[in-house]
């Protein structure tokens, strides 16, 4: 069974940094493009970033470029999202997902709350 | 960026009803996907490439459309189907989603 389990969320002060992790299992992680998305409370879904199977191609939504970095460790079957200079509007559930065409498997999400 | 606009935002229906949700793209796209999200749960892919059902998705779900107008239809709504449905274009980056359509009980 394909599984994606996010971790690393929590309460962070404005201006802080955070690294989210996603542990993948049940498929060949090193062959798969991977994606981060988010959903602010009461809002719609938002694509954040995508990386190719090797980690040497990344795509970001323009509004987050520079503060967000997607990366992966294929030896550990893990995907990461590093976030800097956190703002209140970054408060959201962050989802890790597998790309097969589009997002075809979602993790359960991890909540990031940015507040003082 | 390609803007995706869904209608309606909320749809009240009864078990057994046929419901249709529309998604319009600001530019022509080759295809889109539909995701379902039950309250408090992660989204789930229902349909990709406009009309292809993801494995395990019941056949009462169907998708159609082309260009800038697309629809999701649920034939004979079931209790499990009360959820929020979001269209998503992956024709080009940045991927964008509609704002969602909540299907609730009439």
C-alpha cells in the first residue's frame, strides 16, 4: 500500500523556520516525482512545489519562491520542505503527495501554525 | 497563471440525486483532475485527464469537458459523497485549483 506520512509541523513564531518531512513507502520513491501542497484554514488547496525523481529539478509557485525549498533523500525514501521567514499567512495543513500525471496519492497532512 | 473557477460554491442535495459541478479555466487546457475531500480528511484523487476514474473510484462519478469548461457528475449521490470537490489544472505550472464545491445534505 502506498503511504505518505508527513511530520515536522507545529507552532512557530513569525520569522521562524521549519523543515517538514514526508516518509514514503509502498512504491519506488526514487522513480517518482513528488509534490508539496497546502491548505489554509477554511480555504482551497494550493500547490506549493514539485521535484523530479532525482531532486535536480524543482518547480515552485512564484509567491513562495525564495522562502520555500523542496528536497529529497532517495536513500531514506524521504521528501522535505524547508520554510524560512514564516508568516501568519503560511498557517496551513501541508500535504506531501506523489505525482503521477497529477497528484495521485496524498499524505494525511501536517499542520503548521505561525503565531506569536 | 491559469485561474480555475468552480460553480456552485455550495450544493445541497439528497441521497440518490444526480449532481453536476462545473469548473471553468481562464485559458484553454488539455485536461484537469477532480479531488474529493471529506471533512477533516486529506484530499483524494477521483478523476484525472478530465474523464479517467482513479482506481477504486465508484462508477457513479464521471468527468467531461474540454477547452475551458469541465464538469464532474455524480449519479445517485451516496452518503459517502457529501464532501468538498475541487478541480485542478495540471496543464502548466503553476498548478492551480478551483475554490471547491461543498456538497451537503439538503
